[in-house]
């Protein structure tokens, strides 16, 4: 911070009431306005985009309705000069902003950009007759474009990135790729093409591979992969990752910071594979012979060998609360300092009775709350905790938003599970006072047979034969219900419990 210049600016503009105004920038319409423009998918970067930008003045952090603030609103008028640093962004030159805000449109043309990451900003300055933009902007709106690479081969199953040269440690190569719609996994082949294979003192070079796909309302951890690679000269490694077809894949390869300064090159090739199942998930109810048909479609340019398998590995038991949960205020120190709001908690208790054989031995279980689990910072509620106690009220374990297995010692008897949820609005907590909690157990592997037809599945004769699926061809598969004899060997498994 340039303190003298900042002080001079404050003295010069101390009487300008517009200097106390904040500006809220939103992109697009409700209910989910954005804070900037981010174009990442192939269909977004292949043609021009017209985007609506809304600028709304906010009079102070509280923006209350007292007489002074209302008078400022009535008198507010700000003339603004809009500037863009990039030639591919077309913005209006001027904007007159009143107290109720204003919407204007910009045009972004990413078609002429090279593949890779591009960033720029739209800035709004106080208007001046000579068009100068001295001083700091009133507001800034970021624009980011991640343009994917075009297909590099005649087939849609292979993407050649070629030789990537690494001259320095910490150097990063970043690429954006578009997998085919029907692809379900990618094989990434990385080969160190250095020529010093006869050097007896050649040491492995450390690289880090990171891939990620961005999906709405989905955390990065669900669609990312990171792996450290130690490559000797001429060594090749393969990394397989699950992907979502048609969604841009960001692939980064970085050289380790501690790697020697010796330059080297790495050849990278990505091979797409898999078939697209429709539907992607199936459910088999009690009394059914098996699933509805699952269509398997090959949308790639090469043959795919099909040999599907299915198995059950877990079962879940639904528990209802012993009684309606209680909503209680927390202590005097449990308040939100921003607006002095008291925090409340909902306490709900459940009972779980294990099988007689399980009581005599150690086992594991995982408490799950489907409506709350896997959400932390983006959760509507402040905190979620499940405490597990044995019949002597001894605490056996605690889980939170990301539950893991809890070891239950032998002779623990009937278990008590206590769910705690916190929020500032007691009415929001009361809606969860009859929340169902699931107890998940592992069952080993129960194999399910797969058939070519519904008739074969019902009669339980024959199985799905291994076959080659040509490009643009599809076939159907039927997953049979689990064998009752195999299920009968699972201790504690009862009618009405869910297996998956």
C-alpha cells in the first residue's frame, strides 16, 4: 500500500459522498447470479457469448433504511466509464448509475483465442470528460476463459499432447481437454523422453499430475485426481482416472521444486475409454427378478470389449428417532458476532440393536445422514455431529459431515446414536426433528449375475457373454437380484434393509 498516496486521495475526496458507496456486481439472472464470467466448456468457447451484467450500489455495509441513508439514495447519481483490457471483450463505453442499479450487456468472442487459460477484467471508473481513468476503479468484474484443445487425431479416442519441455523446477504445463460424451475413464500415458539412459547416476525426476472436472453443486474432491510420479529417463507410466463424458477435463503436469535444473521433455498421451450406461444407476426391489434393461452405448471411434460384473458390498438400516428431537439454545458465548444472533442446536437420539452374533465380536458401522452428509462450507446448517454410545453410555466414536467407520468393541450391547445439528434459526432445525439416520455395514462381496435378456434373467439361465461393441452400437444388459441363499449367510440382514 502506498500510504502517502492513499492519504492524499482521502483528503482530496473526503467530501465526495460517492466514495462511501459499495458496488455489487452480478452476472446473469436469479436465482443463481454469478460474481464473474467463467467460460470453460467446449460449447461455451466455440461461439460468441452475450452476457448481462448488473451493477447495484450499496450504501454502506448495513445499507439500513434510516433517513440519512434514504436521502443518499435519492441524491445518488454516478456516471461511469467502462474499460476492458482485452480485445475479445466488447463493453459499452459509458454507464449512468442510479440508486436502483443498472444492467448492461457485454459481448465475449473466445473463438479467436488460442487453447489455454485467458483472464481479463471489466473495470468501472468515475467518468471524466477527457476519458482519463486516473485513480482506482469503482468496481471490477473478472472474466476467465479456459479454452479446450481441439482434437489432435482422426479418432476421438486419442488426444496427443506431444512433448512438454521442462526447463526449470516448479514449471507447470496446463491443458484443457474435452472427453467424448460416452467416455467414462481416461488412461494418461506419460513418458520421460530424456536421452541420458546410459548415465549410471541418472536419478528419477519428480512430477505431479493433477486432473479435475468442474460440475455444478459438486465439490472438486469428487472429480479430481492427484498423483506423484518419479520418472527415470525413457520410463513410461500410466494413470487411469474416472471421468464425466463431455465435461472439460483440466490436466496439469508440474515438475517438482527439488528436481535438478537439467532440462528434460515428457511425452503425454490421453486415451479415452468406456461405454455409456443408460440408466447410470439401477434399483432392484424385493420380489423383482432383477433390474430393468441397462443400455450400453459405445460412442467412441474404436471397438470396446464388454465383460460387465456387479456385486453388493454394503447394506444399510434406516433408524427413526426414539422421540421428536429437541431444539435448545446454546450458551451466551455461542452467538454470531456479525449480527448478534443466538445459535440453537437440535438433539435427536436413535437406537440400534445389532445381531446377537455381532454383540459377541468386534464390528464396524458408519452412521449416515443423507440430507446433510458431504456438505460442509456450502451446507445450510452450521455443524453436524453423530455420537455413538454403548449400552453403558461410553462414547465409542464421533462422525461429522464426512462420516467414516466406527469400530464397535465386543459386548457393547444396544447402541445409542446422538445426532446434533446447529443453526441460528430454530424453525429450520424443527423441520429436521424427525430426521432418518442410516447405519451402514459392510457385507463382503455378494456377486450378481448379468444376463443378455429379461427371459434369461427371470429363468436364471445363462449369463452375459463377453463381446466386442463396435462404434455407435449398443446392447442391453440385465442385472439379476441377489441370491437369497447368499444373503441368508449375512448376519443381521433383515427384510426391508437396503443393499448396494
